[in-house]
C-alpha cells in the first residue's frame, strides 16, 4: 500500500521536471500535499491573453478516485467560473452518471486525469467558454449576446488587475 499523498507528490515531481506551457503549479504549504497553488497564463489569441490568474487546487484524500476542487483567487469573468471563483468543468465533476443527463460519464472525472490534464482543460475552457452550462449566468449571457462588448470589457479589467497583482 502506498502512503497518502503519493500520487500527488509524484505529479508535482513530474511537473517540476517537465513543465507544461501555460501554467505553473506548486504546494501552498510544503507540509500539505493536498493544497496546491497554480498560476494560469492567459492563452494567446484569447480575451484572457496576458493575464496571470492564480487559483487553488484542493485534492481529496482519496485522490485520484475523486476529483480536486479548483477555485480562482484572482478575479476572473467567465461563464464557467462562479462569481466566488469556483471552476465548473466536466472533468472536475464527480465520476459516474450526471443526474441531469447533460454530461456523459466519460466527460466527468476519471482517475487517469492528472494535474496536467486538468490545467489543459481549464486553459481550453478560457479559450472556448461553454455558455450552455454556466456557473456564472451573467457572464454566459454577455458571452452569448455580445462577446466583444461588455463581456470583453469585464475580461480586460480582470486581465489588467491580474497583471497588477502578479508580482505582489
């Protein structure tokens, strides 16, 4: 039997040896392998380009059987991020059947997912919001009705604020 936290320590070691473009990750506290801080660099050619968005990944003790929770600490305006920062994407939803029938089981959490696959999905989410199943209804409405108007202005403000806070 492996000791608790083993898969996470292994993931962190791999990320440090082979960094993935678009984000950085590390422990918030060296004593707690279950709480990570990530910084996502706004994807090129998107409204989020140039931003530095800080988030926390909190892993359950039975990871990888259950998904971590992800919460942006940096303010971000996006249909799939709740106003409190909670990220809502399929691969972070509990495994199994979706009680509402919106997601297929294979779209939800699977133990094969890693920090890399989570972060790649979140970066993809920034580039291509899903306004059909929003966590932030107001952002989804703005994205659908006028993505280059109010939505773009709010995202630009978040990008500017993230740049100002990036080096605090």
